[in-house]
C-alpha cells in the first residue's frame, strides 16, 4: 500500500532534496577551496613544509593544550589521520608534546613559537577575508549570522543521527 501525497507534496519534497544535495556539495567544495586558499597563502609567504590541513589544525588549537582525542571532541579536527598530522607537526617543531602525568597513554600537545607563527599567518589571512567580505558587500553581519545558525542546526541534526540512530 502506498501513501498518497497531496498534489504538489512530492514536488516540494523533491525541491527540498535538490536544495539539500546542493548545500552538501557546496559545503564540501567550500572546505576544499578553503584548504586551497590556505595553501596558496603559505606558498606566497614561502612556508612550504607545512600543508593546509596542518596549518588549519595549528590555527584551531591556538593557545590551548589538548590531547588528540580532544581535537575531535572540541571540533578542532575532523580528519581520520589526526595522529599522523600531530606526529609530523611535532617532528617539524610546530608543536610540543608531553605525556600526561595521570594517564601515561595520553599525550598533550601545544604550539611552539614556530607553530604560533603559523597560527598567526592563518589568523591574518582570515581577518583579511572577513574584512573583504564585509567591505565588498559580499556578506554582512546578518548574513554571516544566518549562515552560522543554519550550519549549527545541521551539525546538531547530524550529530543526533550518529548518536541515536546507529
């Protein structure tokens, strides 16, 4: 037995689905483009040993001291290869690492001065972008608030799907 939809209901559902898929595609493209923008900035300033994912990780950690597990739980890092990137950043001198006194299996990391310099390059880049978006009328305060609010609601929805469905 199939459920009958009122006339136009299927078209509205289809329009929403098309919009949802377009939004998903846009979020993915924007993330990849952000990494390209960061990579371009590091090429411009001659910092070639660090990649965009690592630079973004340093930016997100900022002045905090965290464990690898906290990187994901705090939303600083979404990738599956966090241990690899942390190891590389420590080897290249961008981060300090230290075993926790209480749980010797856990390692806490924080930025070195070299890591803080990279964080500052990314922060300056983002500040220039924010100024440009606002000054050129691409996006104002209301627009950024609306986008941020919508994305946070999607994040909560997806998080609930992971926690409660599976």
